[in-house]
C-alpha cells in the first residue's frame, strides 16, 4: 500500500514513514505544507493520504482545507486526518459529505502503532475511522438551524443588522442600545453559534453566513 504523508514536522513525517514501513506499507511521498500536498497528490500515485490538519503558513486549518479541496476533486481519495487538537468545522464537513474512506485521529493515538495501521487499512478499504474524542466533540455540536434558533430575539435583531454590514455602533443606534450591550450580544451570538476565536476567521462573517443558511 502506497502512503502519502503531509505534515510540517520532518521528524514526525520520517517517524510515520518508518512505522508504516515496518507494517509493510510504502511511504511514496512526503509534503510539508498544503501547496506541496496538492503537488504530491497530482505527481505521485498513492493509495491513502495522511494529512496533518495544521500546516504552514498559519498552522490553523491549512491541512483540513487542503483535504476538503482534494476530496472535491477526487471524492474517492482515502484520507486520514491527524491533529494535535480537536478541529470540528472541516472534519465535520468531510465526514458528512464524504464519509467513506475517511478517518480523523488525534496524534496521541498514533503512539499506538496498531491503531494507526488499523486506521490506514480501514480507510483504504472504504471505511470511516473517527477518534473517540472526535466523535464526542462532533456529537456535542448542534445542527446549524438549532444553534440559530437558540438565539434570543434581540440577538437575532443584532445578527440581522450584522448581515447588513452594520458596525456595533450603528447597531447600537438602530436598536437604541449601548455599544457595550451590543458587544455583549455579539459575544453571545459567537458562543451560541459555536464560533470560537481563530486567527484566520472573521467571526462576524461566519455568523452572518450561518444566519443566511437558516433563512433558506
């Protein structure tokens, strides 16, 4: 079985390749970032792609985003995501849209070689492998419509004005609230919509997108 490994850590890549080699698999190519991953996928025949969720340049979601893009181009490509910590948005989308030949493990599990090898084989065979902690996390995330419906009437008013591109001060004037009150409601919206603070995301835009999806 030919394995493509994408991870920013050279030591981790080499260690993973050795573990897989001991299990009778071949690491046919390695990539250190999302761009190298895309190039490697096109240039090297492989059976499974093992992809770290966090890769350069921002070390947030680059690997998960690349996996999403690859799955849209190649829906049958077996993918095993690895992560140091839980990431829900892209993993949940991949699991929902392409549940076959998909896996997501926390890196702590890779210490158990048997778990890793079994996951690779199951993904290659068309199965789905999700880390138990990932399952608990995803089950704890409410569907979008339920999350929007949990907003109070005033929070929905604030979110509707955010959808119009209004600033907090403009929203405060329109609703005759203090700016501090608006800030508190915006913060409440982010919490209820499960929009955690992340360096590459504009949560106001994400909140509006979520709101617009509920209007369909």
